[in-house]
C-alpha cells in the first residue's frame, strides 16, 4: 500500500494489514479456511459416489452441487469472520491504546472504517479462494452465469454484514470475549429469524422467477442493517471508549445475591453455607482464587451445581414414572453436561495465567514469596473446586443409569464412568493451563484451547464418518482401535454398556473393558505428565527464569572458590 501511495491516506489500515501480514496466525487461519473449504468441496463433489467417479457421471447435477458449495461458503464466513473482527476495537480497549487513537488527527469515523476494512479485505481474499469450487460446479451444468454472479455478490454483502455487526459489538463491549459471544448471538438471531436470507437470495436466481425481487430485497435490507450497525458503532466508539473493566458473570452473581438477600429477610436472615475464612492465612493466592473469583466462591459454584443438577433430577423422575419411554434423554443430558463441563474447565484453566498477563497483574503476583510450583498449585485451587462441583451431576447420571438399567452388583460400569470424569477433566485442565502458560494473550489462549479440545473430540468422529459412511472404505484394524479409545468414543461405549451386558459374547465385554481401562490409564498418565511439565517448568513459563537459563538453587559460595581462582 505504501508503494501505491495509500499509506498516508489510510495509516491505521496500513498498520493493521502490515501487522496481520507479519503474524503467523494469519497464515494458520488462511490454511484452515482453505482446508475446510476445499475439503468440504471435495466431499460435496465426490462424497456420494466415491473418489473414482468420472467427470461425465455427474453432468447435469451442477445445480445441487452449486447450492451445497454456496452453503459451505456462507458457513465458513459465519465461522471465521466474527472471530477475526470481534476484537477489532476491544483489543485497543484492553491495551488502553484506544485513547491514543482518539487523540490522533483521525476522526472516529475514519478509525472505524479503517478497522472494518482491515478485517473485510483479508476475508474477501479468503472468499476468492472459493471461486474455483463454484467454477467446478458450473462446469457440471445446470448453473447459469447469473447464479454465479449473484452468489459472488451475496457472499461479498454477507462479509460486510457480518463485519459491521461484529464491529458494532466490538465498539460496545469492553472485552473481546463479550464482543465475540454477542456477535455470534446477534448473527444467529438475524440469520435464522429474518425471512429473507443471503443463501436463499444466492440460490433462487436459477430456481425462481421471483429471484430478482429476492436479490433486491436482500440487498436493500442488508445495506440498511450495515449502515445502522456502523452508525451505532460510531456512537459507541466515543461514548463507551472509557468504560471500566467488569466481570459479567460476577455482576450476575452479585445481582442474584441482592435478590436472595431481599427474599431472605422473610426467613430472618438464615445462611445455609458460609464462604469460609475471610482472611487468606498462609495460602493467599488460593484464597484469592476461591474467595474473589466468580467460579471459585462456594456459593456461586453451588448455584452452578443447582442449575446443572435440577434438570437431571427432573428428567430422571420423568423416566422413573414412565413419562419418558427410555433413558436416552438422560444420555443426551450427559452429552450436554460434558460439553458444558469441558467448556467451563477450558475457559477457567486457560485464563489462570493468561488473564493475569492481559490485566498486567502477573508481575505483581510474581513478587509473592512463593515458588512457581506453589503459585500454580494455588492458582488451580478454584479449578479443583469446580471439578468437585461438576462431579455431582455426573455422579447423579451414572447412578441413575446403574439403577435404571438394573446392573445390581455390577459396579464395573460405575467405576469406569466415574474414572472418565477423574481423568478427562484434569487432562483438559492441565492441557488448557499449559496453553495459557505458553500464550501471552488471554483471548488467544481461550480460543486456541477450545479449538484444540474441539479438534481432539471431533476428529475421530469425522474420520470415522468420512471413511465408513461417505467413502465406504474400511479402516485398518489398528486405526479402528485407536478411534475406539478416543475420549468421545469411550463415553459413547460406556453409554452403550447395557447392550454389551445383554449380548451373548462375554469375551467382547471383557475386551471392551480392557480397552477402555487401558485407554483411561494412558490418558491419566498423559494428564500426570502435563501436570509435572507445567509444575516443573513453572518459573520459566511465568517469566522468572529466562529461556535456556539454568537455575541453580545452591550457588557456590566464596569459601568454595579454589585458591587458584582466588589468586587470579
């Protein structure tokens, strides 16, 4: 841009694009976008008939392929663009640099538009990657040129639409996490509730005589929403530039405290459970994590437990009184509980150290007369409480299945199921903590942790689906065994334990038991190794010891120096 002489006109845009080009994350995201797009495109092109399909076998099917590719493109934009744009202004607020931007000669409108363009331009480059897939669908026939142009226009308009909503949320909220969640919530509401959608307008060009009307209506509505979002973002940029940081969850819990205290006046101020010692004692960091954090204080964790436990007990009672025919609903609740538990553990553990770095309080914390190992163990005190609270709803479901399926004296299912909680939750916690120790940005640590855990969970399912159902290829025996001992398959196999118990082959039950027990032992060893690695290198991860520096706790004294060195 400098060679074109544009850098002087758009200095912030030049700075943002230069920084994006120098980041490794930009190329990782570009690779993931391209891999997801072209991987999905190849599945659409060859998924039904396998990779050996001839080019003439699908002539005339271009319309169906084109529709699926367009939907995939919109899904990729919806998945990646909010994550790229939600932190456009919140990052400046978190770093306290937005004030400096407002003090420059650039007007707020110019700042806002350059921030939007710095996110829109890379995403439009990503969208261009999808055009060869549309050309491939066009070559199969059944797709008009107007359909291709309409899809390109709708994709460009959708990029501007998503970016404007994300920038508005980024301008309104204080932190990137809040803006990220709000952006996806608003987009989900607008996409699923709006009667005129981008995908329909892009596809109806070739299938409906009212296509020009759909296209024009979608364009007008989208442009109105884009202008409105950018106008509100311009207002929020100045009026909410100096809002103090706050914890939304803690504010919610405080509001509940006030409501419960008002209700408690009727009962005379009865307190069932107190929070514990009001003073830290000899574990100040652990006291701070368990008395001052929203997911560490006992009364707040108790409310989380009640919110998770009540639906489980309600559904279990419905199954008990035959309002529900089987316990598949409880199994569905178990899957939802696993998602909630893993997400809470990932966010909490990844934030243990990275949040201190983002708030610039880690240096103050490191002045405490504690070793790095002691510091990390005390920082994990709140997470240990969270693990104990999550154990209650898990145990409720396992006990209900043990009773409802009439296992009687069979405790093997119960022990293995409880072992999954005692193994997978700590493994997730220490892996998330390790990622949080390696990264300096809080939001990057949280998102990367969630992405890694999602990949570990979904990759075996995706591989099994592609090879067995889509391509019809039988996996090698060793590969099938590795898929069967993945975390998601272990949980699924334990939920299908009753089918093994009722089967005629006891050897199959024994083999499954040994496989699950052996896999849990391996995962437990991995969790212990991660724990030992984090605690053993705690000082280096926290920045007390430089990379490659050897720390000797017993340095040689002056008396131990040899006479030759002393005379020298």
